[in-house]
C-alpha cells in the first residue's frame, strides 16, 4: 500500500522530531502493510517552507537510514500545500513539489472556514494541468456542516483524501461521522494516515480499512487503495459518481413534515 499523506521527515514541520522518531514511524508503517510513503510536510508561506534540494536530501537520508535498519519502506517526495492566491503561480514556476512528481498536488484548507477564492484557485491549478487532491476534508467545519459542498468540488474535477485516524475516531467523533458520510456518498478517492508521530497520530491504517469495509463494503475500499498505487505512477484513478447527502432530521421532523 501507499501512504499518500505523512509527516514522517524529521525536523521539517510539526511532524517527526528526530530520525529516531522517523524510524519508529517507518517500522509502524511497514507493520501496517505500507511499502511506500509520500512525505508531505506542510508548505505554508511564512511558516513552513523548504528549498527543494534540501528537502530531497532529507528524503535520501531517511531512505538510506531505513535501508541500514532493514525497514522496507520507500519514502517519496511531496508536500501538503496550504491553499493561497499564490499557489498556481508557484506551481507554474516549479516551486511546489507535487505528489511523487506527478500531476497530483495535495492541497490543505483552513480548518474553520474555506476562503472565498478556493474554487478559483483550484480551477487555476487544473488549468495548469494539475490534479488537486483535497487533504482531509472530513476535518473542515464547512464540510462537517454541509458535505454537499465537497460534492460540488468533486464535480469540478477535484479529488479527496481522508485520514485513517479520522475513520477510527482518533481525531474526534464529529470527524469520524463526517468521514462515514463522505464514504457512504462516494466522496472519497484516497486514504492516507496524516501521521505526525509514532504515538497517537501514528501511520496506522488496518483498523480504519476494517471500519470502512463495514460502512461501504470491500469493493469501494479496494478502489481507494488501488487509487493510491495509480497516483504514484501518475495514472488516472477511479472516481465513482458522488451522491447527494440528505441529512436525517429525525422522527419528529418527519412527522411534522407529513402532517404539514
């Protein structure tokens, strides 16, 4: 399997704090069935930025360290890019790393509110030939309140990645419920761990996959897993027709609606 979203690199952002932590994360990832991990440190202007050469050098160092310690994980390049008005121009100039140097780019939104320019920026990214992958939308307040907002973005040819730890409830019950809604309405194309440490936010996925199979069955879950493999090769992925979410307003609401 491929982990599409991981903060496994040491001393880059708010993820791993040392090579020792990175090694522990690698061992956990291998035990969970991963063979490849895309390193996606945060890219936030003015907060987290890194020169490409330095970034690739860190990846090389981690891969060598894994080999020395018999950890069968290959770390691949990527970034989790915070959405901003400058994002299209930075992509065009080659300043932003995509996921394993493919046309897929992992884009993060603010947690509490989606900027008004979001759809325009995603459109500009697509015009440049890139494929935006929206990182963990189940964690965004806008999507929690209205899952159909995400459906609209999907229908504009954007993709969606959810976190394994959202599915298992580690990131909260509201986040777990939103992940369930998105899965049941075919609004998910990829899964990643978004691992930050070898502790609570570790690169675990087995439990999440079991939960997902209970919610939506094995076929859809296998499509999501296979999409990860296709992504790192730069290939097209399976994108089922997403369904409109209709909230269950409860028994009393339905009774009132019937009599009205």
